[in-house]
């Protein structure tokens, strides 16, 4: 096919066809670097991978402020704002009334949270190739996340009567007060493991050899599918609780790849991945005052979220079959999710205030990846079954906005039958 036609087909296909609360990168079992290229009709492939994070940290809204993971949205949490916006007759409302004349000077009533979050992930996928370069696949991720070493440092001084009042009513027994007033555990570590959201995807992928001295091949792929809400939901009564998926939301997945091969051994291209989540309603913690910080939210109510559109772009350069089956890539990846919109299902609280939460605002994440693999099937006969490909990868999140950053090491095996 002529090069112009290939480019036109990619543009038309791409134009027509990461975690709900906290932004961070995960390995998608359907990512192309985990699999070997287009296969003939009747070919069956199985892939499994494993990876773990280290050097975990947070990146606040301005890109430059790298911090502890529990300071992702704010460097300190305000306990004075925490009790605002409630019924004056309630227990929390009476505490707010007692503190009504206590000014917030940025120190009084502020606490600094610290903790350690980490994640291990694995996945398995199966893909069957049909005629005309189409394929069907199912992809199952597994996660193990934990939050530990939680501590809260009270910034309130012991100078004025107002300082002592804040300590007496709130910060001296912060964990027990927050538990009693809102049912939120802020001192208790947690560990969750289980399946993530399963993806079912139909794809098309084909090489177009080129009779040219430099450009020798063009790869084109398109895919579309569904992300099913099989992962564990966030526990709203846990601090910094992270769902093992999109928190009960079904997602529409689509994207494509345009890859170029020069001199039969050097490759480069762009991958596009898009996710549109379906809105869903469930009990969620919300802000009841504009000044509240995002970890100390006492109110919980049923709310519907229209999730922001998720985009992911990957640019790569590398070599293919450089040494009888050895290939490698160096890639840059950019991810972004737009603002999400929260709609409350009752009139107990104000929707505009609830939507001021940083958890529902736009986030971005930039990453560098190096991956290498060896295709043992390169030296095997065409009829051989179970041709293995073994690969390793390293990922470094170097920049982000309202996102968790980490380094990641992983390995994968792909078997082709």
C-alpha cells in the first residue's frame, strides 16, 4: 500500500475509534511492547508480566513540588476547615461553633501527614488471531497495594489560648476524633490485593513492507474494547484508599499505532491510547467547605461522577532483531485525564463546594521507559509451537501534576502457539 494511504488510514482510524481517584501509572496487559507483532490466522498467544515500584513520591499541581505521597494535594491538612459546613446541631457542627473565633494562620490547626505507599502488579493476557490480521483478546491485571508508616505531625504551637483550645478539641486526639466524627481511619495502615478491571479488546494489526532503500516496513494497528468493573472499589473509610481499577466505572478503550522500520532493523513510532469512563454513582467522601483539605473529609454521601477523558501517548525509538531475535526500545509516555464532574444525589451539601476537591481535577504524568526482549522463536522453525519471548523493562516517572510518581522494574514472557 502506498505510504500516503497508510497515513490517511491511521488518521481516520485514530480519530473515530490510569485510576479514578489518584493518578499513577500502571502496566496495561494489552500494551504492545509486551507482545510480539502481527501473527497469522489461527495463532494463539499468552502473555504474563510482573512489576514493582520503588522511589514512590507525589507531584503536586505545579509540577515542581515533589513531596510525600500523602502530601499529593496539599502539604498540610487543616483541621479547622475540616469541621466546617455541617449542621450546627450535629457534633461536628458544635465543634465548629466552639472554634468559630479561632483564626487559621496557616500553622494553628494544621497537621502534616507522611506515609509510604507501594504497589506490585502482575497480569495475564490471551490473544487469538483471526483472518485478515484481526485478533481478539482478554487481559486480566492483578495488584497488591499498601499504605504504611503513617504519621501526623501537629504544627499547632503551645502559646496562645486559641492554640490550646485547638489542641484540646481536635489535634491532641486527631485520629480518634476523625473516626468518631466521620468514620474515617487516618492512622490505620492498609494492604489490598486482587484483580483489577478486566479488558476485552478486538484489534487489527498488520505490516506493510515497503520497497524502498531506507524505509523498509510500516506497521499499522487499531483496537477497541471494554474495561469491565471487576476491580475492588475504594474503601471510603480508609485514608488514601485506592481502588484496584476505575472504582466501579465501565470504560470504552480505543487507540492505535503507527510504526516505521528503517533498514529492516531500526524502528520508531507513536502509540495512542484513549479511555472514556462511564459515569457511576456511589457513596463518596466530599468537601463541605472550600477551605477543606483532601485527606480530612468527614462527610460522605451518594454522588455521581462524570469522569474526565483519559489520554495516553507513547513515542518510541529502537532496534528490532538486531542480534538474531534481540530487540529494544526507548520510549517517552505522556498521560492525562481531564476534569471530572461530581453531582450530589441529595441537597444535604453544596455541589459546587464538593467539586472543588483536587481529586477530581486534571492530572498529567510524564514517563521514560527502556525495554528489551529476546525472541527465542527467531531460531526456531516456522511450525514450532510455544515460541517464547522474554523481556525486561524499566520505567521512570520524571514529571507530573497531581500524580503519584515512581520508578518501576518488570519482566514479561510471551508464548506464541
